[in-house]
């Protein structure tokens, strides 16, 4: 059988890889992909804690469903913003989008 | 080693390797395709954790909608498919340090927790997580309010995405 710790180590690793993508990549689309990996790691944790600790309460799965909805909303708005920025500035490199920097 | 453990290790290695390819691939279309592999591995974990509904939703929404949306956006903004300059910014060494420190800190904190090595208890014969989830999401005593709020959020995101991406003539 698989102990809970395996899932926790796996999701911590997935979260760290996503965090690295968010911090290190220049391209805004790649940053959004890193955020998706981090949200997936969170979902694994929520479902693993539900299954191992409180299988009689369904809250962990319900919370994961909400995270799905938030991830879908986030990626739709984020990609719309990227398309809009690309039209105006002809670039999606995160360090070239500096209109609000002073 | 039981077969389930071997399956876990194989799927975990596949998912983490695909995730590494997502953050390091130079071509964004390749990144998006590796993202699909990684998301599919997560769906396998949902199935292993007996959350069948979430495994299906993972495939339908994440792979069927979000990953395809990524591919469409990369295609619509042609010039960004290949990064012209370096694909990492100048702080990438610090990003590795931060990621490794976060991973080590998470594992270290969790190892001190008494539930660290909880073993899997089988679900009771009467337990039906799918039915419970369905009832919990629409029951006034449980999660109907967050559920409806999520639908309002999705509607707002839909309108916002259309407004932001609208090309004004």
C-alpha cells in the first residue's frame, strides 16, 4: 500500500517545479503553465488528505472542484490578457511588459 | 513492492519529468504538449485516490480545455512560439535555489507531522464518494454557496476574457 507521505513528497516536488517555472521563465505563457502545475500539486494534496485523513467528509473533493473552477477562470483571463498585450506591444516577455513600472 | 507502488513510482516519474520539460522546453508548443502528459499523470493519481469524478474532470477540463487553450494562444501569437533570446531570465539560479528550499522545507515540516505515514484505510462498503460529492455540492448544509460562487466567478471570467481580448476596430 502507498503511505500518505508518497503523495505529499510528490506534490511538493510538482509544486516546486511549477514555482521554478513561474520565477525563471521570461515568457508569460510559460509562467501561466507553471501556475497550472502548482494548482495541480495543490489538488493532489487536497484529495490525498481527504482520502487518508477524513474519507467520511467529502470536503477535500469539494474544495478540489472549486480549485478546478478557479484554475479555468484564471487561465481564461490570463490568456486573454496575454493576447491583448501581444496586440499592443508585439511581445509577451514578462520583463518587457513594464508599462506600470516606475 | 506491490504493483500499486510500482505504478505510483512510474507515474510520478513520468509526471515530474514532463513537468520539468514544461518549464525548460524552448518551444512553447512542446511545453503545452508536455503539460498534457503531466496533467494526465495527475489524473492517474486522482484515480488511485478513488476520486473518479475528479480524474474525469481533470481529463475533460484540464487536458480538453485548458491545455488546448494554451496551444491555441501559442498559435494565435505566432512570434512567441519560439523565444528569441534566452528563455530564462537572469535570476534563474535564484529561482532554482528558491524552488529547492521550498521543496526541502515542505518535506521537512511534513516529516515532523504525526500523520506523515498514515496508511490507506479501505472505504466502507456503503461509502460512495461520487454520490456524496454530488449531494455535498448542492446541499444547503454543505457546499452549495461556494459552488454557486464558483459559477458566478466563471461567468465573470468569461465576460472579462471576452472584453480584454476584444479587438476594437
